C-alpha cells in the first residue's frame, strides 16, 4: 500500500495534478518460465507462472489526444509525449514505444480510443533480465485501455494483441508465452499452456518445503533480440523442409523423438538439426514434468529442469558463460532441486527450485561461486506465483 501511495504522490508531482484529482492504479506482473523454453513459437507446451512483482501504472485520462508518459525506472528520460494521431516507433521515445505500440495495435484492430492520458509507470522487475518487463508493460497497457475506454475485449484477445505489438511494432518475433502468463496468471498457480491451441490449465504451484529462486546474472542480453529472431527463423525453415519431405505436422513439437530421428536428414541446414532436437526434447520434458508434479515427485521435476538447461546450452545454444556459470554453481549446492536458465537466454535470469531450509546458504554460496567465476554479482529474488494484470483501484 505504501508503494502505491508513493506512486500516486509522485504522479501528482510529475504531472502537476491537483492533489485530490482522482487517479487510477493498475498492475501487471512479470513472469518466470519453469520449463518449456523456446518452444512457444514451435507449437509446444510451456509452464510459466506470473510473479507477485511487476509493473505499476498510475494515470488520469485527458480530454485531448495527448499521451504523456513517465517512468520511475528511466527518470532521466523525463516525460515522453506523443499524439494519438501519430503513433510511430521512434528511437527517442525509447521504452514508451511499448505502450505506444499497444495503442496503435488496438486502433488498427478497430477499438475506439479517442483521447490520451497522463501515466506514471514503475516496475520492480529488473529490465531486460528475461522476466518479461516488456510483455508486462504491454499487457498492462491493454488493461488500461480496456478500462478507460470501456472496450469489449477478452483477456485472451488482449494477450494476442500484445504479442502482435511486440512482433510488428517492436520487431521481436516472440511467441505467446510471456503475454499469456502475464494476462492470465493466477496466484499460487503455474499455467500449462499449449501454444498450438492456446488450451491451458492452472496447476497449483506452492511447494511445501521449497521455493522458486530467480537469480539475475546481471549480464544484459545485448544482441539477444536478433539472435532470438534467428533461432525462430531457423526453426521455421526446418519445419518447411520437414513438410516438403512429406511429414504431416503443423509445428516442430508435433514430432516425437523417433520421428525426429528418422526425418532429421531432410532438414537442409546442419545447424538447424540440434535446434529442432531441442524443440522436440523440450516439449517431451514438459509432459514428463507434468507427470512428476502430479505424482508429487518434485525431485524428478528438478532433474527435468537441469536437462532443459543442458539442451538449451548444447542444442539450442542460447545460454552463454554467465548463465552456465550461475546454473552450474546452483547444481553443486546442497538443497538445489533443479536449476536452469529462464526466458530467451543470452544473459538474463536463471530459475531454481531450492529447499526452504537451504535458501540462505544457497543465495550466499551460489552468489559467491558465480562472482568468483565471472566477476559479476548475481541478484536473487523469491518468485511467488501471482495474479495476472488488473486494475487495482481508484485513489
Ligand atoms: C522470450 C519470448 C517468449 C519465449 C521465450 C523463450 O521470453 O518472448 O515468447 O519464446 O523467450 O522460451
């Protein structure tokens, strides 16, 4: 509550709003993916959870067509201003391109938005760390638009328009997982999502004796976005090769391991073969992980997380020195049930399941080992599964 009161106060100060002007407050979480990495765009199954930290927005509707946006995370950029009639991705508008893109995508989809608003954002998810700060502000903006302009739109459609914005306005060819987890998250649950059909099921994910620990390598992703698009493109090309060879599949994850082994020779690019092997094996690991959860075998779930990391390292090649060092440090630590990179990779965060009675020593020792290997300080967070994006209230 104190956080929100402070944000409301700062909003009124930044925008010179009189002190009793009524403002609206919204929240969208970040997400962490437990298993099922780099397969959302390959028609696979993924198992993310929304977090109980994310992005907040305090705002007030305007009577004209002007949007004024301020982020507490990028104070030096000041207030970024743009007009409803000119919604273009421009470098100088930096982070504000995310909410701007959402507004544009909504207008293009025929939703009526006829005025601007003043908004202050604040995120307590680290930016660019693989916990989906960008999807968080995207989905947050969709919830704002729905409420402010009384739009008749479902959360699933808001999720889809957020992904469309990221693909077309921002230029990152992401799958649907992040926006889905952020829009549809449910406290104390993870979501098993079939990315081919968008069928989903909530699975309780509060472990009796263990916690989700997120560790940030504090290595920025750098060229991650272009490499991400490359991985996706090579999977798509491989799918076309397999179809041309007569395989009746809609996506790479429709294959089982035997089919992959017998058909891999028809994939034209040598480099794409291990990529496809990852997609196929990761999807099978998600299915195995669901079985382990159902039978209460959290140790088996942890082993599948470890195997997922190795596949992302060796076959998909999206880990790198920092992520590998942090995960390997976790693997040697007593109390670690499983540990892997999470999100797009190329830097960013790891996710581990750790026994509660070993949490403190885990953080101290893994932090130290990681520092000794890389010279970087990791930051640790406990990841509690939280609710999806929503309006918090009027203040
Ligand atoms: C990023 C993308 C997601 C997904 C993950 C990897 O977070 O936004 O769509 O592809 O990488 O699993």
